[in-house]
C-alpha cells in the first residue's frame, strides 16, 4: 500500500499534483500494487495508468446537495482535471488487471471530447474493473470501453458527461451492475453498430467489429440521458435484466441489427421525452434476430410534474420492425403509451408477438393542444 501524499501530492484543490501522482504510479507499477489517495481533491493533468495496480480512495459520494444538506455529496477523494487535451483523463489503453476503486473523477468540462476512463484491448484480455466511483463532467463519455475484452463497472454513478454514460463499442465479456447512469449528453449505455465516417481503414480493421457482446447489464438505474437509455447497434448476446430506465430523452431500450439479446424483468417508464415518431417509444426493436422482450413493466407516468411535458409521450410502448426469430410477450403495459401499446410494423419471420397487457390512458385534449390525464388511480 503506497500513499500518494508520500510522493508529494497535496490534495488541497490548489496544487498541481500531476508529477507526484505519476511518480507514485511508477512506484506502484514497480511492485507495490495499491496506490492510496487520502481524503482531498487532487488537481492533475490526464494520467496514463499502468497494468496490475489499484487506485483506491475514500470517495463516499452522495447524489446532490439539495437545500445545502450535503456539501460533501461529491465524495471525499476527488481527482479533478486540469486540462482536457487527451483522449481520456485516466488512460488504460492496453492496460490489464487494473482496479479503480472509490474515487470521484471530475472532468470539470475540460477539452472537447475527453473521456473519463478509456480502456482498449490490443491482443489480450484486460479484466479492468471500476467500482464505487463517481464519474462526472467529462466532455466525452464517462467510460469508454473500446474493443475491451472482459470489463466491469459496479456500484458507480456516471453523471453529467457530454457524451454517453458508458460507451461499450466493440467491448465484450463484461458486467455493468448496480450503477446509476444519469443525465449524460448521449445515451446511458451505447454501442455503435458501424464505423464513424471519419475513421481510417486501418482503425476499422483494428477494431474488427462495431457492436458489443456478452455483457450482463443488471440492476442499474438509467435515467434522464439526452439521447435515450440504452442503444445497442450490431450487438449480440447482451442481457438487460432488472434495470430501471426512467425519463430518458429517447427510447428506454433501442436494439438495432442485433442478435440473441434478452430484455427481461425491467421497469421502463416515461421514455421518449420531447421526441417524435419512433424515438417517442419505450422499446424500439428494428432488424433484430433471436431477441426476447419478456416480463417487463412499461409505464408512461403521464401525471408527473418535474418536466414541461408539452405532449403525452411516450407515443408507443413497443415498436417492432423486421424481426426474425424474436419473442415479444407477457409485458405489463398499463398506461404505457398514449397512441399504441405494441406498434407492429411487420417484415417479420418466425416471430411471436402476443399476450402483452396494454391499457391505454384516458387523455383529453383541448383546442390549444393542451392535454390532461382523466383517469389517474396512482395520484401524484
């Protein structure tokens, strides 16, 4: 166990601690594998983190400082960015067996697209784990797993980042468990299905494929993300189970051109905020094969008041397009959507859509386009 302050780091929210932290990381990589950050705020430029070390703090973060009741809500141990001219604040490119535990990482909106944590496989399983961390205010994604083999995020808050909460593009074999992914500029969880237009042919070849695969997504709260809750394109063998997806500004779950995925036992409500057409839906499936959406609960919650709801969204509970060998069944859809429960656009082969219990909300519209829910057994 090495103490970063023994290498000269101050953690006083004033001193540039970069050189001291780098010296401590070098020492930890040399054989002493755990680097301890005592309580404080450590100002640092982006860091390259070595393999087989643990960065550990006593973050003990809360959520927000409501009514001045929790001034320590950001946690007790913070690493805060002094600059943003880097791919990531903590760079774990080709790094293996590293743990990041109990830290608050504050990007302070530095740079144009700096991720909080970046990790990438270049020929070997990584097995990097991020636990009990608060990751916020980065201009890129909170975490980017790019072609990462074996990954894990547990009990972490990933919030207020300009990109996605967690970008899993080309990552596989992993676990996202017991996390809160909230109010990010992109999706809560994201996997791109095709290369971006400006990517070089060399990089396309290096990444091999552009979805995500074999990742267990369990018991997370994914909310208020500006593009949607979960978007996986070109992905396979993903398990989305027991999550709460709430008030995302796009579909709660959107699967596209994906194979052999399960979406079960989730609570999905108030999706598609301020969107129109297909994006104003709770679940959107298009071009998927061998995917099951079963045993979920969908709710529109049309009487909530914390947002200026200009029209009754979501319009659609589940949208199904061009599916093969899929099952959409046994979902509870009370007041799930204002237009249709399941909108079946057809183009399917060998697909079962049945026994989804939909009750349409009784909504009254006035001449000015306003509306109100007439039957509200839940109350406010």
